[in-house]
C-alpha cells in the first residue's frame, strides 16, 4: 500500500547514526549508550529506530513498559532491554519469555519478585532525590538485602536525576548531591563485596551537563533524536546533533475565501480580505496539539503558512495566500525543512506551550514511519525483509 498518501513521519537514519557517534565520542568508551526508545521512541517509531540503532552498534535499550519491550523482541531486537516502569506480578512470566530486564522499583517490589521465585534479570533503581521510583538511597540495608534474594539476577543499578537540565545554582547543587548519593551507595555495595553490576545515572541532559559523571551506561533519549526539550535550553556540551524526524502531510484541498468568510469549527478565524487556504490531512488524532488552533505555522513550498481555524481531529487549515503554485496532493511540512525554511520540533513544541518530548511522544500511531536513507525512503516492512525503495 502507498504509505505517503496522507500523513507520515520520515526518519533520517543517517542523522540518527550521526547522533550515536556524537555521544560515543563524548562517552569515550568509558560508558555505553542505553537508548531510551520508550513511548514509541518518542513518537519516532520504536521498531524502526531500534533497528537502525542496533545496526549502529547500540546493544542496550530501555522502554517504559513490558508491552514496549515485547514489541522490540517481536520485531527481532537482540540487545538487552530494560523495562523502566512497573510490571504487574501476573505478567512476570512475560519478562522471562521475552528475556527482558525488569526495574526493581522499591524494596516492596523486590519482595514480589522473591515470591514469584523464578530467576528474573533486574536492575535495582534507587531514589537519590527525584522521589518517583527506586528504593530510597538512605535505606542501604534494604538495598543490600536485595542481593540476598536468590531469584533476582541483578545486572544493573541505577538512579535518575530530576534537575540536570537546569543551570541554576540550586539545581546544580541538587544534582551534585544526587550524584554523591548515587556514588556513595555504589561504593558501599563495592565495599560489601558486590561489584558485578553495571551502574547508570545520566540521561540526555545529564550527559550534556555532567559528562564527568558517566557510569557504565548513559540512558539517552531526547538528544539521541537530535533535539533538546526546549528551544532556550543551554547545555555545557554542545555536540552537533541532527534532528531525526520530519513530519509531513498531504494538502487535500485548496480554495479561495471571500472577505468576511469564516473557517472551521466555531468559525474562529475570519478572513479580513480575500485569502487562499489549504486543508491538510492531519489533525489532533495524529498528534497535532489542538492549542495550535489559529496559532503557529506549517511549511508549504518553502514558505511559512499560518494555521487558521481550529485544529480538527483529522484535518487542519492553513493560509497559503501568496505562496506560488500550491496544488492539491502536494506536501506540507509540520516539523522539518522545506526549501530554506525550517520548523524545528522545539519551535513546534514552544508554540503549543510544552516540550519536544511531549509533542513527539504524542504523535499517534496513524502516521506511517518511513526511513529515509540518502536518496530513498525505505518502508519498514522492506527494511526487515524484501526492500522496497520509493522516491
Ligand atoms: C525517559 C528516561 C530517560 C531518557 O531521558 P531523556 O531525557 O530523554 O534522555 C532516562 N532514564 C529514565 C529513568 C527515563 O525515564
């Protein structure tokens, strides 16, 4: 079936591999990338992204849920896969079936795994100050006791930072305090004779702001996709990261408006003079935030076209007055480049009042994910088996 008929995401495999190389350079062989491919790889397409990463030498992945881990295995991913979130005890059997590593989210959860009795690979998470998941770092006895549980095959030990993106002095102090807490517990474990585990602490902003504290892995998500969370974020390291995702849609109809005519649900836009408008085959069910109604732009033929009227579930309208030669069936770009113009994910997120992580991870399942290699776009089904290249 033709996959670029309506709305689709083009992934630059080249840029993704480029970003992997940038991070490998920063980590300098001391530390390995654990790619965060949760939430469908931040909307990019977890299967597509993970296969490219595996080809680029990445051997470790983390996901949010059991189901996301199973999806990777069913698509043929061979690397280690860590489930960061809670898995219900009734589903523990699936961890074994798909050879997934489970996070021990606290000491009570370690008890559940003990009761289950079968040997399961786990990483122990400790709470060094974020207070979301992990056993509290102060409870060293409880943490140490996890190593006494026969059914836990403990291969890793980690924590998560919560203000590593901020350069404010109090946030830097807090992060250094979290890092100290993590290091101290790691050192105490080693002093107790326990050292056969991999430690990891930093995610994207951790690596970019605190690269001297890389442990065995860095769990990198957003920056691996070539972007930061906000346009205005500044980081100590500024590697040349290249965006992986382009979001495109078809122009489904072009029409003229007379002065005074309104557009869309609620008629929230009214033409003050004659306009030419286009309707696009993308809407909030595809992940376009509804608060971009009458707000923000898309790119058409290398020009910025303002969004007019309310974003609908499956469609939206833009003003293309003055843009030469726009025809039905041509493409509009919501995130990415067109001619000399570019709308970055960070701009798109800023217009809708949030961060790139959110807008990208909310891109729905409806847009096709296509992998762009130089000169071609490869379909994922072609990627795994017989290859079909289309222009
Ligand atoms: C999502 C997540 C990451 C990746 O975070 P980025 O900021 O996208 O790099 C790392 N670790 C944990 C525990 C996470 O939940």
